[in-house]
């Protein structure tokens, strides 16, 4: 996806807003379009999260024991074998940033804030939506609870990203 497609989504959302209201337009733009790409970015980052060591690793960690040559070898190996996923993360980061800018350029800060504060979450997991025949008192499994917690955290990250003041 390119920035032109992001602009197309923003234009389409603006038209939806004129016909059906701002909430519906932002549900389409943030809930469906932006949320899906944000989720892709989170998933791509999760796949790479253990490739890079943290600054808080213990002194007996193998990379701290091996010296400079081991660290260089590790870095080169990561770059060689994970080039595709690393490039995908960079692309998705740029896309999500462009998307956030497009949303901020299309709708006012107050409109975005009102939408985000009134929305319970995103519509990015349609396969996890309850079937109408499913009783509402069904207990959640541990996986369901973890997925719900991840969605809540992702939505909070989206709020922070979209509600930060844009420079300019």
C-alpha cells in the first residue's frame, strides 16, 4: 500500500462522514483500515522482538560473554536472515505513520478524540466476533482473555498515536 491509497481511504472516509456522520466515517477509517494495518505492524514486530537484546540483559548473557566479534557476527546474521521481516516492519511503520498523518489531516483533533473516547475498540478481528447464537455468559479461555488484553493495549497505543499533537 502506498500513501496515495491512504489518501484514498481518507477521502472515502470524508465522503462517508458527509453522508452518514463523523462517527461512521472514523469507524471505517480508524476501526477498519488503520486498525488492520496497525495490527499487522504489531504482529510483525512481535515476530522480531527476541532478535535484539535489551539493554537490561544480565551480565552472564551469551552476547555479553562473547565480546565484540560475537556481537558483530550476531548482528550480521540477523541482518542476513531476517532482512525480509525487518523491511516489512520498516514499511509498516512508515505506512502507519502516513496513515496517522492522513487521519489528522482529514479530521479534526476533537473529532478523532471524541470517536476514540466513545469507541470500545477496533473491528480488526472479525473472526473473533461472537456469533449471535453464542450465549453471552460463555466463559473466556485464557487465550481469549490474553487476546482481549492485547486488543485493549493496541487500542490504547492507537489512541496515543492519533491524539498526539502533530508538528506543524
